[in-house]
C-alpha cells in the first residue's frame, strides 16, 4: 500500500492496526473543550502554588499547625537563651512535629533535646559556593511541608528562606526590613528586658502557655562517661578539683578580661585548694588561652580548639566552678548547672547574664554598655574589675560547695 504525503488519508488507506476507533476520533469541538479543561486544571494548580508561597491563604488555622520549623540563632549563647522558648512552643503545640534549623557548629546543643523531633543543620561558609549551599538548604526544607516557621533570628535572609521553602505561616520580629516576608510580624520592644524574654514574647504571639525562663541542658550518660575517661587520661586524681577558665570571647577583644588576672586568680586558688584548671576556647581564643595556660603552669589543661560542643558541655558539667567572660561557654555552663563567675564589660548583664547559677562582675562606668567589639578608649569597664575581688568570690563559692557536699558529688566518679 502506498501512503500519500501532503493529503489527509481516508479510512481505507490506514493500515489495519492503525485505524482509529470511533471513541478515539474526537471532533474538533470536543478536543477544544478538553484543552480548555486541561488549561483550567493547570491554572488552578499554579494558583494554589502561588498561594502557598504568598501564605495569605492556607489550609489550616495557625494554632492547628502540625509541622513546625524553628530557625535557631547563630551564636551558642543566643541559642542557649532560646531554649526556654522551645519548651514554650512544645507546650503550645504538644502534638506537632517540631524541628529546628541550626548551624552545624551548635547543632549538638539540640540533638538530645526531648522537646524537638529533629534537627536540620547547615554550614554555608562564605563566597560564591555559599549561595549554592543556601539554595540546597532551602530545597531540603520543602519536602518537609512545614506549616509554621518561627524565626528566632532577625535577619532578612532567614525570613526569605522560609518564603522560598513555601512555609505558609511565618512568625518573627519585624526587623531588617523583612516585615512583608512575615505572615505574622511582631513589633519588637526596646532593649529593656532580658534576651530570654525576647524569644518568649515572640512565642507568646502564638498563644499563652506556662513555662520557665531558665535554660536547661542535660548531658547524656555516654558523654559523661567520655568526660570521666578523658580526665583520667590527663592524670586527674580523686583529690583534684576541676575549675574551668574561659578567657576568650567570640564577639571581640572588648569582652575579654585581662589574661594576667585569670592567671592571678588561678594561682591563688591553687594555693588554697587541690585544683586542676581546664581552659576552654574557640578558634578565635587561641592567644588568650595560651597566655593563661602558660601563666598557670603545670596544673593547667589547655583545651582551646580541642573539644567539640558536646565534649565541651560534658567537661563543663564536671567543673566545680567556671570563671568566664561573657561568652557562649558561660551560658552553656550555667544551663548545665555548674556555678559560674561571669565578667561583663561592654555588654549588659541585665540583658544577657544567665538567670541562674551565675555571679556577675560588672562595673558601672559611664561608657558601658557600649557593645563595641574593640574598646576605643581606656578599657576601664574591664580593668576596674580586680583579680582580688574575683578570687574572694570564687573562694566563697568553693567553700560553700565544700560545706554542702558538692565537691564530693563532682568528684565521686574518681572514687
């Protein structure tokens, strides 16, 4: 059979198995109606997709959210201060699946948190490659189909991530020009209260619930056992009292008490008590930590940049006392339950000091709090805090612990 090109074939010219049945021979009008229906269906899908991105119209009420994402702060100290707000959200949404988005460097703080169902961590770095990693993070969020995002961060970028992740409800403070990205923007109060209250006030915009304002961090038994084995390997005996020193501060040198005064306090305590000093610090604290370790001598254990976050927490839990600048380690030690002596200079204790297990040293000088990373004048907020007064307070704390039997409980793993 010869098929003609350029003209419509008749039914007689079709091969036997290619003849269309009457059901498949669609009239032009019916075909047009089908195209209209297909176009309408796709238009409805696109409209629903735009609604999901715009988040002005959603399927369920806000208080019935079943999948919640919490964008955590980027700094360790801020993350610790936000822990009461996480507990508040859990009481507000007891049956919801609640996860947090957090930097990998502080993710271990939350991986053992009972009130959370999961942790999504990221590490974007900097440069052009960071843009690709951020896009990958957003793509990781979309399949989770979160109903609600609560932003403990104040940046424009973090709100934009939630929009790109197609999360219908987005709650956060109206800062950094991002109010149009939030479905439920909250006006921020002036800096008159504690930062813990800031996080709680944001959550209270979603509803009322009871809760504590004190952060709490629990150390898993496996991490406690690691700390015990680690200290034994360093030669710590049952008679040694472990004191933590944190002479660094990630924010900048203006928050650092003089290293020589850490040394002075440590030497005087070593004369009174059988002590070992564990010196903790991050990647920017190497210089002050080395100065303190060299000054203290053989009783010092310099652990600067040598511990992970969960190892740091386990070792802080073994300390009888921690003497620290205003830092993430200060907040972590207090939340664990270790007694802390905190030294504040350019920052405000009323704003960020731990609410429990903490004694604060801060001098009311005219220029403080200035919140500068580097002191532009004479550093008087720090130099006016003497080694003698810190030593006296540390001695009182240790004496009280000895009287109450806390020393034995701190060292019973050595017995």
